[in-house]
């Protein structure tokens, strides 16, 4: 559920964008969909919408900030490894292993 500027910096490996999901959402019916954003607020709201539409969904609370706090890998939209992470706001901090991007 991250913005275009956020996903253009990095993604959790295997993730797709919200727009990619929306174009093919019926393909995922019957599977568990796990939306994420920066900390879980935007993805939580989206998870509620999906649940109302009959999708099996689980919000990733903590989202990408939780992911990097656990020092897990990130990739670019092209699937290449990166340590850059867009944090949406400079009020959040990431481990030194990562390069924080806010614009």
C-alpha cells in the first residue's frame, strides 16, 4: 500500500504494488493477502477494505520498518538487492545497515 515514490526505492522481496494487485486481484482470491506500508496504518485500512470484499487478509503490523528492524533484505522494482528504504517521514529511524530515503 506504499506510494509510487516509496516502491521506486525498494520493496520486500516477492511483494507487488497495490496497483499491480488491483489489476489482478481476483487471481489472489482464496489466498492470504498481506498488505504493508511504512508502519501499518495505511495497510491496516486497506486490509479492512479487502476483508469487506471477501478477501482473506492479514495486515503486516510494523510493515517495512519492522522488516528492516529485523535486518531482512529489500529489493528494487527490478528485483535487485538494495539497502535503501523509503520511510515516508524522517521521524522514523532505520538500522545503520540501511540508507533512509524520505523524498
